[in-house]
C-alpha cells in the first residue's frame, strides 16, 4: 500500500467551521468530486487518484474509496455530521496508540486536515485495508468459517483490552470511571431511550414495561463491573475486514467510539447481531476470550439492552442492520 508507515505533516487551518450535515438525507447524498480528491492528495504529497467512489457505510463519516495509479487504493474519510475536528483528531490519536501498544491491526492514517480550501470539513487519507467487510461475507460462509472469524475477533478484543491503563491512556481517554459511575451512565442511556420510545409508541408498552422490569431486577449488577479496559465500543461485523480466501482478519476499523469500560462489554454488538441468534457461536467466542461469570452475563445483557433501545430510538424504528423488536424480545428471554 502506498504510504504505509509514513507520517505526513498534519495541517491545521483556523477558519470558520463548516455547517454540519445534520439530516440523514443530506448525509447520504453528500459527494466529493474527483478534482477535489486529487487536490487533497496533491497537498498531502500523495499519488493523485484516478477515480473516487462513495462507500455506503458509516453514520457520521462519509467514506470514499480512491483508486490510485497502478490499481492501489486509499480511503478518504470526512467528518461531516460533526464538522468540528475534535472527534477526528481523537480517533487519530487512538489509532496511533493502538498500533503502538498492541497487535490489533488497524489501517494507517496517512494525512489529516481540519479543513481547507479544497474541502472545508475535517478529513483524513487512510490506508485501505485489504479484504471485505465482515458483514458482507457473513451470509456466504458456513458455521465453521464463522467460528474461525469469531475466534480471531475474540483474540483481537482480548489483546486490545490487555493494554495497560496508565498515564498514556489517561491522556487520550481520561481517567476510568468507577463501577458506580459507569452504572449511572448506563442508567441514563437506558432511561432516556425508554422515555423516547414510549413517546414514539411503535415498540409497544408491554415490551417497554418488560425492559424496565428486567433493568430494575438486575441493575445492581452494573455497579459491580470493573471499568478496566480500553474498548472499541463498535466491535461488530461491519468493522472487521476479512480476507475472503483465508478468512484471516486483516483489520479492525473505526475506533472513533473507543473508551474505558468493562472489557467484556465490548462484545455487545456481536451479542445483538450474532450471539442472540446463534448461541453456539457465543460459546466459541468466549472460549477464546475468557468465560464470563453469571454476573458478567447479566451486565452484558443490560448493556446490550441499553444499546439496542438507544439505537432504535434514534432510528425511530428498525435499523438497516436488522435490529428491531425481535432483538429486544430475545434479550428479554
């Protein structure tokens, strides 16, 4: 990959912040022309692309695939729904830290800009990770192949969570929360989502009452969880790149939500998208990562419940990825 391992200068221009594209329609219709992409690459001292194509992924960032001379590829990532560059720069720091501290593979960031005359939004040129997105491959492979991928995911998650917590991590993530503080944060997410969904009405009063009962019965478990690890916080199939020939994991993408949390809770999105439907795959995953205690299983269930309710409230209905009322009901079993 052109530019692998290089550290290009970071340009920061002080200028009026662009207007964020807040509506989903504006976001999905946003495009960048090839001349603009070429100007960005030229400023970065990078080969000029011969084509540009928007990738249909991401909820906050617009992702574009650039084809370079010789057929090599790069990614242009643009922060247009949070047009201040703080999130971009934090994610860059997280990625560089992860690359330095553990073996979890994540693409290099080649060039970063807070915005300039070529493109007013914060943007970055990022190494293209080979392979295909895990969610695209998932429906095409059998159980044993899924086990192989999830075993690698568990190993990568364990490596990430094994990074020592100290001054270096605090400089990026702040100080870890106590168990009681983490419980309060989870409670706030849950209660806010329940209130919004009750107003929306579509999920049903009975379902929401059952969610509240489950939460009330087991909420004390949340305070017992130790906030002991750096978590990816978006650890799901669409953020894994997989070699379709070998089924080896080639990259973990999108560290923009990384934070301190109880390490095992990083599995929440896999829990919602994979494990609820196929418990046997959960067994494979936890054999590699480390078997959960009964208390940890209760914490993971509540954490997953808060997550899915929050996302359903934001979408005001089922998500494009398939989370819906059935997902919630499976957590209530």
